């Protein structure tokens, strides 16, 4: 609508900064680490695009707006590469304790926001036409931040050998749930034809539940190994 | 992020500033386009005799308002044609910032009084200069929806008396629309010209030899004229039935002329120009001023055709009016023709009556009412045949038209009556006899090829038709004088209308407040996260351990 509206949308992305500032990352000077994590995000996305373009038949013209279950499963199976990307970040970027995970999640989420929402916000929210979609997308980015932090935690837990054996399947299930969220969550929202606002609320709820479970497991392990 | 200054300085040490130099302009020029886009037609703009007509400006970038809510020059009125009244139009003309009119879906289907209203409004718009930009859009569901939206929110606002708080809430949640039309200001077309085409049937040479005392030039001349309308309220082509009548008259009389036995003792001249009433019959004016036109001696009469077929059906009686500038005396050619026309119409066509109308020429008025006045002023006996009675009838300039079948039928009848009357007049035969029957019958085939003609210059259709049957065919052009142009056209380009949905500025303020509330919640949540984490971590080992121990126990029990 106006530059002011654009400002409003960007203000909604402030939780990213809060996370950086108040989680102690700023004290470690972890800025470059976040940028590196972002670079790994870009690298992962490029690889994913290459795979998608090479091996998957994309039929975007025929089913525009329709929710195609099979296509979504295929696409989500490629999203497993995201997990590899996270694993790469966790193994490559040095860090201590909690900050390592937050660096990975925050760097990843920030890169995603800038690359996938940046142009849309700049071009759309500044334009004359008003639409709620920009505010919605920014709120959704907040949910995604939580989700990416959760994913980083889960991956870290998954790679640990000293994790309680009984918890291993739970972590794997949570990971699978996170990766295939595109199928089951979006599919459910589509079938129930839930409005955009309630969809964000449901996504936030799902992210909070998964996040809480991961936090619970993580807290236990962290206390065990003493970080 | 002041404490990260070192990190940021690292970024700017590299090549980033140069990249920014490239990307920033690109970002700034990235203009969004998510709006609904409509094709609109700009209102016509032209000058005649130094007077300006039509919409004089073209660009709009204003807030859209309905017919009932606009109040300043910063509002652009968005309305249906049927909702606008003449007084509305006058008010908009003086105060509003612009007008966008959606045409009705189907003009034919409207009731008669509504049609009259549409025609009257159209004529009203054409008769004056409108300083604000005016655009016309075809019927469109999306645009209809937008018009409904702005109309109904307005009505809600007005009717219910609300408290200040709810008013404020309403003003925050209200949907606004911003309209832009990227119309370039149309420049005067320096090449404006009005083509005029003339032609005549030369009498057959053979019978002339038998009449020793006749010379070619002294044969009496019957001149038939018509004008082609090349524009109406928008830059489109109205129905040109008069030209079709003229062309079919040429065709049917060429058959009579080609045979020696039936060649009349008259010369018949034809004149067709691209200038109708809106252009003050500039074409015939120019033609009369020329020296080398068809020798205008011994003129029997000049027959002008004007709106011989009404393009929109109306429940008016089917009358053919013969307009003259002074009442014809007995035994003059015009009164003779009038009598013949009356009796022919009575015999050959059902329910068509002929009436004479007399209107004096107002010499003080620069604008003439009828084409025959141009000839009458030069003392040629002239009259106009028309289906409309009043010179100010909106049918003469309307853009709206009926279905083809009805028009064709009416036009054929008109051609039939005129042709029979002319034949009776020239051969001095009884009105009961039918000349154009059998082989020479007048049918759709005579009319249809010329009904869609748009201009004399278009595809040379008219020129070819003239040259096929007539002699002395000549096209002359009337060009406006460079200093004092009699008429001027403007280049009109159909523009695009963009309608953006916008929110009032106060809405953004509210949004800012809501967002800051949300952010402070997030801030607090992050501040209290360590406490939360502490609670979780103390509970976690025990509870998870307990949970799994319990579940394993449960499994064992099973």
C-alpha cells in the first residue's frame, strides 16, 4: 500500500532480531555464523531445485490452486534435503551449547525470509493495492522461525549417540512429522477449507506443540551432558 | 544492533556497496501490479468552429467514490450509466476529479424510457466540453462488484447513526479503492481531414443525339447527399445507415442508367462526406466552396439523407420527415417530390407516413441543424429526409445500436420508398406502378455490404463502389486551417484502468499499534524463556523417564 505499510510488515519480522539479541548470540558475535548458515541454506535450496527440475514432472498449469496429494508427497520427499542441510550446518559451524542450535535455526530461517519473502514484500506491500496476504506471510514467518529452531534441535538430537535409546523413535517421528508437514497439515487445511487467519493459528499451534516436545527432550539431554 | 558494528563493518569492507548500487535502483523501480485491470474507452475530444467538445483531460489517479458519496475534486466518480442523471453529470463536470462510466450490458434489452434516458445523457455529454477526464468501460462483473462495494458501504455509513467508536472502527475497516488511468494527454492531430467523395451518372450519349436542342450541362441535376459518422461519444463507429442507403441508391439507379431506353433526362449526383452533424457538415461546406465541383447549374433539388434509420428501436411511430428551411411553394420541385413521396409511402410500405417539417435557418447560429441548410443558404432547393423530427434528437449522434436484422429491414424500406419516389419523379409515371421489382428488386444484398462501412477512406470500399457505377468520381479533403481551424481531431488511445484496493491511513496506524503489542508479547516471551526452560529441564528427565518406564512396564504387563 505505502512504504509505511511495508514498514509494518517488516516490523512483524522483529522476533528474528529479538531471538538474535536476547538469546545471547549477539554476545558471542555469532553474526557471521548466522550468515554462513544462511549460505548453506542457499546451497541446499539450489541442490533441491536442481533435483526437482531434473527428476520431477512439474505440472503447475493444470492443477493451479488444487491440492495434489501425490505431488506434495514427492515435493516433501525432496525436503529431506533440508534436514541434510541442517546436519551440514550443525557439523560445520562450531558453536557451544544452545547457541549452536539457535545459530543454525536462526540463520536458516532468516535466509529463507529474505529470499522467499523479501521480493514479495518489497514489491507487493509497497504497492498501491492493499492485501492482507503480506501481514499473513510475515506472521507465518514467525511461526517458521519457531519451526526451524525446532528442526535444528531435532537434527542435533538425532545425531547424538548419547540420547536415550527410548527417545530415538520419538525424535525420528517428530522429524518425519516436521518434514512432511507440507502434506498432512496443508492437506488438512485444504480439505477443511480453513481460512487464511485460522490456518496461521493452526500452524502456530502445531509448531508450538512440536517445539515443546523437542524442548522437553533437549532439556533432558542437555542436563545429562551438562550444557 | 550497535554492538555488532564490527560484524557489519565486515560486510561493507567487501564489494557489497557496489552490489547495493546496482540492486537498489532495481528494487526501487520494481513497481508492483496486482490490481484489477480494465480496458476503458476514453471519451471523444474534438473542436468545431473554435468550440471545444468532449472530455478535455485524460489522466486519473484518484480515490474512487460512488455517485452518492463523492464531494471533492479529489474523488473520481465510478458509476453505471443508468444511474447517472443529467444533473449528476453537470455537477460531476464542474466539481469532480474524473468520471468512469460502466455501460449497460445490453442496451437493446432496456425498457423504452431507460433507453431514452441513456440517449439523452449521451447527447448531453456530447454537447458540451467536459473539463474532467471521462472514460467508458464495457459491462464487467468485476467492475460491477467494485461499484456495488463503494455504493453499499456508502449507504451503510449514511443510514445508521453510530457512536463515535464504531464510526472510527468502520473508517478503519472500510475498503477504499484507488483508480488510475494512465491516459496520455491526447495531442491534436495535425493531419485532421475530412474526406468528401462525389460522383454522378452521366446521361447516356445516344439519346442525347436525338434531342438536338439539349446540351449536356443543361440537364437538370438531382443531388443526393449523406454523411458518414466516424465517431460518437467514444472513438468508435456508429451505425451509418445513410451511407448504405446512398450506396444502394447508386446501385439500383445504375441499372436504369445503363439501358438507353430507361435513361432518365436527369443527371443524378451523389455526395458523401465524413462529417455529420457533430462536425457541422464541414464536408458539404468545403464541397460547396470548391470551384470545380459538378457543375451546380440547373439543380432540380438536393436530397440530403440524415438518420434515415434509427439505430435503436423505439416505440415511436414510423414516420419519414421531410425537413425544409422554407415552406415549398406549389409546383416547385420539392413540393412535387413531397407529394410523390407521400403517395409512394402510402402504396409501397405499410405503416409509414410522411410529414413535412419546416424550420428556418438561424443565421446567427454557427452550428447548423440539417445538412440541407448548407445548400439552402446557397439558394439551391434542398431538403433532408430523416426519421427524426427534431434536429436535436439524440438518435442522430448515438453510439448505441440495435440488432442488425431490424436495422436492415428498416433501411430496405427506406431505400425502396426513396428509389420509387425518385423514379416516379424522373419518369413522370404514376405512383402506383412499381419500378424496382423483379430483377431490380431492392434486397438485403444491396444494403448489407455497406452497412458496416466506417469511413470513406476505409479499404477504398466507398471509392470502389463510386468508381464502379459513377463518372467524375473525385475525393477531396477538407483540412483545417493552421491558424483558425474549423475543426480539430485528437489522437485518442484506449487506456487501461487500474483499480487498487486501498485502506485508509488510519488503518496502518492501527496496524502499527497491533503489531507493537504483538512484538512486546514476543519480547516478554523471550525474556521469560530461560525461566521456562529451567522449569522444563528440571521436570524433563524425571517425567520422560517416568513416562517411558511406565510405558515399558505397561508393555511388559501385556
